[in-house]
C-alpha cells in the first residue's frame, strides 16, 4: 500500500509527537498539550483514509485480535466496579491510545524523513528536559518550582522534594534509553553524541531520584539485550563478555540495595497483618510493597473471575485501612505491580488475557528481530522489556501518561522497521 497524500502538516505532527514524552518533566498537563495537538492534526490529514485502513488491518493481526479479545474480557469487571464511570474511562482510553499510535506509526512509516524529524525532536527535547531535571535535582531546585507554578523558591511549600516530583520522569528512562540509542545510531554521528550524552544524563536522574523500579527495568533490559547478543553472534567471547557484564552489574546492585535498605527490615517485635506472606527479603523489595500486593491479591480472590472494576481497587471497602508502621493506606493508590493490579481489577480471565497478549507481543518482536536483524525491532523489544519489567514494581497500569509514553516509543520503533504491514 502506498500513501501518497503528503502535506507540511505531517512535519508538525512529527515535532509535536516527538516532544510529547519528554515534556512530562514539566507536568502531566504540559505533556498532554503537544499530544492532543498532534492527534488533532493527524486525524485531519488528507491521507487519513489510508491510515485508517492500516488501523483496521492491524486489528486483524494475531496481536490485534488478542488485544480486542482482552478488551472484551475486561468489560464484565465494570459491573462490579464501585466507580463504573472511572472504570469505563480507563477502559476506553486503551483502544483510543492504541488506534492513535497505529495511525501515527502508519504515517511515520510512509514518510521516513518525517520519522527522522520526530526522532530528532525526541532527542533534542529529551536532552533539554534531562538537563532541566539534573539542574533541579542538584543545584537549582528553584527552576522546578518555577515551572510547576510555585514561584522562584528552593522550598515553595512544606514537603517540596524535587527527587519525588521527578520520579515519573526518571521512570521514563526505561522507555527513552533504547529509543534514544537506536535513534542516534540511525540518524548520524552528531546525533549519536547527543543521544549518548542524554542517556548518561537520564541514568544520573534515575540515580538522583532513587528510582529503584527504573533501575530494575534497566537491569532487565540489559539482561535481555545480553541474551539476544549471545543468540545472534554465538561466539565464546560474546558468551563470556555477556556473563561478565551481567555479573558485574548484578553483584554491585544487590550489595547497594542491601546496604542502603538494611534499615527497612521490620523489627521482629512488629507484627505484620495475619496471613501476610513475605516472598522477598525487605532489602530487595520493601515490605510496604509486599503488604500492598498481599492485600490486592486478597481483593482479587474475593471476585476471582472478573475482578472488582478497572482502576478501582483503592475505592474498595478496606483499601483505606492504615498500613502498619506507615502513614499510607494499605492500597495507597494502586498495587505497584501490573499483574496483581489487573488480576484484582479484571479477575483471572482479564489478567490471563493480558499476560497472553504481552508474552505473544514480546515473543513476536524477539522472533522478528532474530530473523531480520532489524535494530528497530530490537529497540521495540527492549522498550517492552523495560515497560513491563519496571511495571512490576511501580506505576499503575492504567496511568494515561505511562501508557501513552510506552505506545509512542513503540510506534517510533515499529515505524522505523523495514515493513509495517506485518502488525
């Protein structure tokens, strides 16, 4: 299929889409502005009918069919939701976001120069926002306060903590890092330098915000990447190098977690709620998260097949119970683990459907990369590993900013591969 209708508006869409994700550093509302503008321009392009056909074709692929089936299997949970309108809003966002992303990927795939412009906009915006984050976290917190409309002050209100405010931006590192590396590599030497410098800056932001879920996601990405390189090259030197790399990363990380979190061990005198199962030592995964997972799982077992309603777990009776040794609720906002969250809210049927979709998508991306050696597919796979891996420890699955960031990064990668007509 050839899409021939091209007007300068495609460049506007590319720039707006490119700067969307990095703009999270200024707040979710600021991030939404370029996204909405890009969507409005995109759906009115003269070639939109051809792009809509691509969306319909994607819905008939195996991954598309699995997504539609998952959406259908989530619907029964609406009847049990204590906040049905909130659940419906979270549900309906998913097909809208996916449809928009496939539409965008179709346009970018047809116009490679437009894709290059989007990637350049992403690299420049990421560099600027990373410098902004580093300044806010180190010597100039007033900058963050000013852009968050709190005046020019290092402490505009009690409890102003830049490292907490910028944790969501640090979380994006698991999505931005592989795309920036891939984009810099394919764009040119000067852009490679910018991409590498930005990646280093992002890693510094992760460290300065103590974002352990991002560290876990980055670690999972590194392990998968090393494993793929072993499969691709099949040389003893690659095996040894990959093993040493994983060992060098793993041991210091475990030691750092143990040393920095030893104080978080709950004293033996403190009795945790009856029936609580601690699967991991608290220096590895804090006891608060494990308590939340236990209680969320209990909520899921109350209605095991179809769940308690999408994005509604913190509205269930008992979710506001105080957590031992903490001022948080037992379910503060979400379970900080997407399989637990989806099980509790859509039941075993909804969770199994999503898990099948995720595994199928990742296996397809891995298989396509191993067959074609296309770095765009490798970047898309690593984005998925980072997204689903870090989501095991943080961020609600239903968060709009998290979903759209993941989908946008995936769209750039899929638009950059050799063909888009597979799925």
